[in-house]
């Protein structure tokens, strides 16, 4: 009983700190001063519903995205590697994590005193779209899954109300005989291209986002006319929650069983 009481108190204290951090507007007289994470390169538009927050791994990828972005509506926020696994930690440890604290601060939402999660309020949410921009390799997929788990733990309403997206960077780049670039999402797209084009062309496997130049990042991730960005849609709330518990939760047995049953469905490109 004592351990549970101490854990509950720790969670309350951590949530209070998070609520304090989330108050990103400090009013002094009639002036408002925005207190945001130092690594966040924010969008400057006052129409926050039109703004997009790109969360990416590392300063290198963030630097290219900052160079290529539309500063009016696109904000860039780098994180350091794999974020904390929220399904395996207490609320106290989650909010003590600097990356999570920065995300909460950037979003602008308040923390509930009852369940220690973010309170969904579209009037306070600072971005209409939150886009996970991770590498196309297995490490990038792992980071994306951890981000999905984190945001689902913090505020599942961000998913159910259509705010969460994932960028799908290309795995291949075709250089045509006219020296034009064509970006292909995966091996299936490459096979289709080969089947329908007989002229000479060069195939390059794309590297991580940090090694792509700003023009490539603009074409593949940022430009609304050419980018490949998918909305993460939740059709069944309970089924989604159960799946995240299986694949990201603390129990190994259910995860192993799920992987053995569904492993062949994975995209290995």
C-alpha cells in the first residue's frame, strides 16, 4: 500500500511539472512571451490550425528540413534517437524524460490532474498536423513506432481527430536519361517502374534523411504537391490500444506470439 501511495504521489508531482512546462504563454501586462523548447524551429503563422510540426531524428535531418521548409507554416523539431517507451514506464518517468517534456511544451496542451494525460483542446493545440519524419530503415521504423506509442499515451484524441501523420520517405531514386529524378517509395514501386520503362536509367538507394539534400527533402517530405505523407487513421480505438500494448508493452510473450503469427506481413524493403 505504501509503495502504491508513493508511486501515485510521484505521478502527481511529475504531472504537475508537466502542466507547468506546458504553460507556454507567460502573460506580463498585455504582452505574451512564448517559452518553447530551444531546438524547436517554429512556424511563424498565427493561424495555428494551418501549421505543421515535423518531428525528426537528429540535428542533421532537422537542418535539411529547416533549410527546405516553408517557415510560415512548417515547424521542425529534432529528437535524440529513440524516445522513451511510454508503455513500459510510469507517468512520473515519462514526464521526467526531456524529450517528452519538450513535446508537451511544444504542443501547448494542458496536463489533466485526473489521469495525467494531455487534455485535447483544438483551441490550444499549436499545430493542425503533427508529422513523424523518420528514416525508411528499420531504426527509423522503430523510432516512428515509439513516437506513435508516446503520442497515443499522451493524447489519443490527436489520432482520432486526424492530427497525426507519418512521412513516407522514398527508398529509391531513379535518375532518367534526361537527368531528371523520380522517387520511388519501396521495392514494389521499383519493380513496377522497371516493368514499364525500357529506356536507360540509374537506380540509387536513398540514404537517411540526414544525408539527403534540401531539394530532395522538399520534394519528398515538405512540398504538399509532391510529398508522400500518410494520415494515421484509427478505425477501432480499443483494438489500436490493445495492439500497442502487445507490440510496445512490457510483456514479451504476447509480442513474440504476435510476431510469429504476423511476421510474414511485414514490409522488408
